[in-house]
C-alpha cells in the first residue's frame, strides 16, 4: 500500500525502487485486496475483482520495475567505464616501461 501511495504522489525514484517490495509480493497484494472486500460485492456468489486497485498496483509495479532496469543499466555502464579506464591506465604504464 505504501508503494501505491508513493506512486500516486509521484515519489518513486531509482533509489527508492529497490526498497519497495511491491513486485515481489504482487500476488499476495492482489489476494489481500480481494480479502478486504466482502468477497461478494455483486451478490452473485463470485469473488469480485477491484480493477481500480489492480490498475493502481500494476501501474506502481511498472514504474518500480522500470526504475530498477534503468538503475542496473546505469550501474553496468559505470562498471564498464571503470574497467575501460583501468585497461587504459595499465596500457599507458606498459608503454612507459
């Protein structure tokens, strides 16, 4: 619920995306949403699905996942740049010898 609230307030960013556990617990949250309701909102004997809650949950999950992917991409390129810089430094040292 905290992640959905943060998404509504547009406060999810790349650093907070890793601490939010919405994606990992998505199945439990959807079932929790159904359990909080009367189990029979239409009176037809079936389990009701609150599509508004489901869409908000899915929207927050997409935003969290996209920030995580962007963070992994950025971190990978930082590591690659450091490796390249170390290779260039080592090559320069070998030329001096």
